[in-house]
C-alpha cells in the first residue's frame, strides 16, 4: 500500500504543521469532539457489523474469499527466497507497499478497516529477571497490556528473543517491530510499548485514522526538551509506526546507529556532542531516535507526529500523586449519570467507554488521555527508571516510590477492568477484591 503517499481522507487533526506541534500546539477541543465522534461511530459500526453476521445469506460473504491453503493460492512476497526478516544482515526490503497490498488483495482483506488493525508489540529479556519480584511484576505489566488489547480488539505480540544478537537490551525492539510488520501484513500499525509501561486509561482509543491519519510514526515528546535538544525530548519507549515502506526505511536508518553496525561507536560520540545533556558515549535507542528526528526534521516531518498534548506516554513521576484524585473525579461524574453505572458485557466496553469519555469531557478538566494538568486518566504511565525486572532502579528514586507507584498504577488499571466482572480492589494499594454493589458507584 502506498501509505507514504496516502493523505488520509478522515484526517481531522486540523493539526498545525508538524513543526508547530514540535513547539507545542494549543489544545483543540473541536478536534477532540471529532475524534470522539469517530470513536462512537467506530463502536457503533463494530456492533452493527457483528449483528449483520446473523443476517441470512451473509455467510456467503465468508466463502467469497477462500483463503489459500499451504499448497495452492497465488505466490506472494513470502515465497521470495530473498525475503529476510532480519533487520540487520538481511537484504533490504523494497516495494513493501505494493507487496503488502497484493497480499491483502489475494486474501480478500480490505486494507482500510475501522478501527484500523493494530498489532501491539512488547517484550522483555530472554533470561529470568534478577530483581526480587521482577518476573511477578513483568507478569502484571503483561496482564495489563492483555487487558487493554482484549478490550480494544488489538493483537498482542510479546517477545523475549534477541532476533539480532547484537541488538540486545533497548535495541531489541527494532528487529521485532520490523519482523512484526512482515508477519502481519494485515496490520496497518505496529504499536511498540515498553514492558514497564502501564495502560492507565482502558477507555481511550488512539486517534489513528483521524489525528494520525497522514503520519507514519508517532511518539511522545516534551516541547521544551526538544527545543534544547535533550536526549529526553522524545521518548522511544512507546511509539506507533505504520506498516509501510517508509517505516521500514526509517527503522533501517535508526538501526544503523545501533550495536550491530560498525558506526555504532562513532554515533555514541556524535550523540554526546550534539545532544545537550547526553553524558554517555554509548548510543542508546532513544538518543539515536532523538538525533535522527531532530537533525533530519526537514526530511521526516511530513510523516512524523510528535505527540505533546496528552499522555501518549506519561512519566510516572508526574502522575502518581494525582491518580487518587483522577479516580475520585471519574466517580463523581458517574454518581450523576445513571447510564454510566449500568452493568454491561465486556464486549460492549468501547461503547460504554465512549459514553464515559463524553461525560467526563467538560466535567473533568484536562485532555482526553491525560496530561500534565487536569484530572483525566493518563493513557499510559511509564515507569522509566524503576527497572522492575532488574531491580536496579535509578538511585534518585526511592524503593517505595517505585514499588508503590507500580502497584498503584496496575491496581488503578485493574479496577477499570474488574468492574465488568463485578469487583474492585479494597483500596488503592490493597490486593484483595470486594464485590461491587448494584448501581455502583451510586451506593458504594
Ligand atoms: C485489604 O482489604 C481487606 C478487605 O477489606 C482487608 O481485610 C485487609 O485488611 C486489607 N489489607 C490491608 C493491608 O490493608
């Protein structure tokens, strides 16, 4: 597919030019409304779509596109012996948009879907975690992603292998993201989420077809840090990348600064010299990303969106003190809105989420998806520096702040999910659950 050339028809980002976003654009309530409306429409369509499966004759639709078996069917890019999944040693992949489009056609799969198909990719190291509760914590972080993905119709791929041995640690994400694109030609987007990031708003859906419609790569940034060319200006821990040739080329360029390439050592020095606060000589994935974007912005800005308006990826230190207040704000809205208190099946989550988002917008200050101000739920709370697996947290954070923070965020998210099962946790840091009374939270 010609993603790089496609101007999404639904693009309502009304966004200022990307360079303006870099400088931190104003908030667009009108846009939020459109994004929300699109979400409702998608949810309604999803429900209508599933209802139509019951319509007589619809089953013929299912056989209209027989899926070719192992022996038959047209040859596709998978049959090319030169195709390599390897991000480093393999032959460069070219013409991916056409190959992907052809594969979709041969399977009778429409390229566009609503919502757009997403594969979330996350992962952790191959060996057991050395930290005391490391593996237990990673299990809970994984469970949190499973919850979010189940509720949003997203497929989750969890990786624990270094597909390219030299690309270890934080560089391991590039080979697996690239391989995921090839293994999932049906997916429009790959969403990388670090293992230590927690979804703390189960209601928020990424505005993929709208705000990000014309873009291929989206990451979270902090405008003031970008301006001073800090290596913390753009976060590499969470990003979405469109499944297209532009993205493969972008990943290649990013990977070339990594440890599998001879230029890696030189890049370490370049990054230290060019970024304002990089004090190490070793090129990490994030400083490489920041450099790649900031120093090639003219070339990349058309397809890159640096999200600065909501917590596409929020840092835990800015969030933890506010989570109880966020929970209280949402409860207050639900006390006034009987419709939001109705129990429902989990598969109707998105419809109810859209109604809740509509009710809290206006009543609870702050952007949808959460932000540095206000009381909206943060989409993602990222425990950067807490190192749950190794236990070797950044010495400036106390054990309590990291440990309690992670547990608090995970339980905060769990409570949003447990509700469809009739329970919630007894308190923000209590692992016991209590049954929810009917009509909660009106009579809690
Ligand atoms: C957690 O909640 C349960 C149920 O209310 C209670 O019995 C227990 O004492 C609480 N645990 C802590 C550590 O507060």
